[in-house]
C-alpha cells in the first residue's frame, strides 16, 4: 500500500509512505524532490516509518 503524505516544505518535495496491508507502524518513508529541468522526481531520502514518528528529534532540521 502506498499513501501520499502532505508536502514537507514549500520546496518541491513529496513524501510517500510505503507499507504493506495491515502493517501498522512498519514500512518506510520515501522522500522525493522535483527536478524542474528534468521534469521528474528523484529520491532524496529513505526513513524508517516507526523510528520517524517515535523519535522525531532525530529528523529535525
């Protein structure tokens, strides 16, 4: 199952939560940035879904 998540900032980025059916807090968050020249999204980060929500301070900018 793939769920779309609200954009993380005003930059052209999108996050996708990749999980399996009935996976609860398992899976990963994939973050993509839009390349205006190539008109494509490129993967810029992968994060553990459960860790991201249990330890948000690790991911603060």
